[in-house]
């Protein structure tokens, strides 16, 4: 299982690897909106997880790439948090689930970095999706 850090990374990178996530679902990048069945499923599970899709910004050659996701490793996304906004955390989970083929996402692990009780959100986060876990540091 590969771990993915959300900290860092160059915004606006035009590498084609990111397109595999959309191509794997065989949904044109321009059609990833609320009508998308995966995104729609996420919204039905929890309307607070709805997120606006950004405008497509990848290079044209990247949009035409096809990838065999059965040969790709699973990823675990690890997110440390301290006094974060629950609404934004829900939208992040919705975006991640809506844009990642389920077979590639092993788990979404939130690391509670000694939050006060009012900012822990363990129950709220784990109820969003079966792949969401919370570890208290």
C-alpha cells in the first residue's frame, strides 16, 4: 500500500498520472459533476460531502491517456488534523472518494493530533465512509 501525503506537491502540474483516476472510471473529465454516479453516490450518503468540481486544467495529451488500474498499487491517504473545520473535512472526503477508483483507495486515515474534545470529530468522520478511519495521536 502506498501512502500519499497531501502536504506539498506542485499545483498545476501537468503530469499525466493524475488522469488515470478519471480515465479508470471511463468518465470524461468534463463530465465529472453531480450527475456522475460515483459523486452522486457520495452525495446521497452524506449531502455535506458535496464539493464543487474545479475546471479541468490538465494538458490535452493527459486527457487521452488510458491506464490499467488493476496494475496500480492501492493508496492510503493520511491526513493529520488539529482544530480543523469539520465541514471542509467532509468535503475533502467526498472529493477523494468521488475522484478515486474504489479499488485504488485502501483507506483514508485522519490522525487526530491531540484535538480538544470539540474538534476530535471521530464519530462524524468514521461515519462518512467505511474506508475512513481516525487514529488519536
